[in-house]
C-alpha cells in the first residue's frame, strides 16, 4: 500500500512537539542514560529542548555535541572578564521596540520573544524581550516604512517561526505592502529542532510573498542534519526557497576540521549553502564555549585545503557598533 506523503506537516504537529519539549535536566539525563554530569539544575536561562533534537543525540555520552549545546552546566556560573549581557550593543541599535538596525539597508525585527530550543551559547540569552513586544503589533514598522533605504527585513527573535502561520502571514503581508522592501530573510533554528514546523501554510506564505524570501538556518554539527529535518529541507528546496546556514564555532561541539568539513558537505547535500561560521559572542555564562580566533582561522584554512570555495563558510566576528560583520583574516 502506498503510504500517505508525510510532509508538509499539519500545523498542530509542531505545536504539539513544542509543548512536549523537555525542560527538566533530570528528564533529559534519564532519557540519555546519563548520570554524574556537572549540571546546573536551576539555571537563569532554563533548559528547553524538543524531543526530535534529543533523538539525534548519542546515548550515554556526556560529550555528545548536540547535548553540549542545550545542557546547562555549572560552568555557566563562572565569571569571565570581558563577558557581558549585551556584547553586541543591541540596546543602542534599537530604532523602535522590536526593530534593531545594525547595518545599512536592513533591519532586524524581533518577531517572537521565545525559541523552541535554548542554546546555551545564545547571545540573546539575557535579551529584554519584554521591551520589544511591539514589533508584530505593527506600530514599530513605521520606522521601516519611513526609511526608503531599507531594502531587507530580517525576521529574528527569539525565533520568528514561533509565530503561528496566521500571524506570520499577517506580518509578511504587511511587509509586502512596504514598497521599498525587496527581501525578507528568516533567521530560524525551529525547523532544525522541530522539522514539523515546515507546514503547508508556511511553504505557501513563503511562495506568496512578493519579496524574495530566504531562510538562514542555524546548524552547528552534522549530526543535526538527520531524520525528518532532511525531509523538511527537501520540502523547502522544492518550494524554491534559498537556504543558507550560519553556525557558531563552539568548543567541544564543532571545533575540529573533520566536523566542519562533514557539516558543510551534509548541508549542501540537503540544498543548504554554508554561509557564516561565527566566533562566539562574549555573553555572560558562555566562556566555556570559547574558541580562540587563531584556532578558528586555522580551521578555515584547513577547510579551504579540502573543500571547494562555496562549501567554506566565512569566519566572522560581530563587533558592537561596526558597519558590517568583520571577516577574520586567515593565518
Ligand atoms: S534558537 Fe537562536 S535565538 Fe534561540 S536560543 Fe538558540 S541561538 Fe538563541
């Protein structure tokens, strides 16, 4: 018998998966048959990880690269000089509640104040979302309408795909009506951790926008590119959506040339172009993920010796107040 085509998924599949995400470190450790890990059981930035992502982790391995990205460790409480709550100076780049302009010609819209997964290294882990709730209520969009020099809106968050399809369509329709906007870019990790977020409605609204839509995913390790996420990527590709990826260089996760090599190849096998490899931002609680710039540069040099240029991401650092991301010079 021919099985029904599983995707795109119905909208209740992802909201159910979101509601079932693991939020108790004990439950996560139990599921992975782990004990004796130096976990922070009451972190300020709580654990949140969907089951689909956990299913891609190795059992009984406290150093699993996917687990390291989500498990709160006691090391997060270490104080390190030069680490702050807002290392990218986003507070001073705010045009209106929910609208941040760091670079010429494009703005970030804080479209949703939450994420499906809590990445331990996140530079917005202490972001004051309560001050930015106006963005999808539209008054803030006046700042975009007024400036004809803005040609691109980046939907960010949190994770913008935490918006359900109906309000997301309303927002995109509103953006479509701003004549000088040419592109809408969606920065999201949601399809990675809950692939069912790629619903028929989402695909249709990306097809319907009069702007050019692209999705910038956030994948750090090749083991993430597996299971239903691969099906979701195929569906987005079939819909003609440009797919890019940005990763963060993280100690103990992807700071090895073999891992970065396989990540680039696996992404491209699934229609995603590796775009940026970010040096981690110095945000409080993330010092244990730091990889020195010189190591990052030598990793990229080693990748260049192995892969064609289009599979080598640009190694970048973001500096508060800079007029663009800084490309790190290779050694
Ligand atoms: S999905 Fe992105 S914004 Fe959300 S916690 Fe992870 S890195 Fe931060």
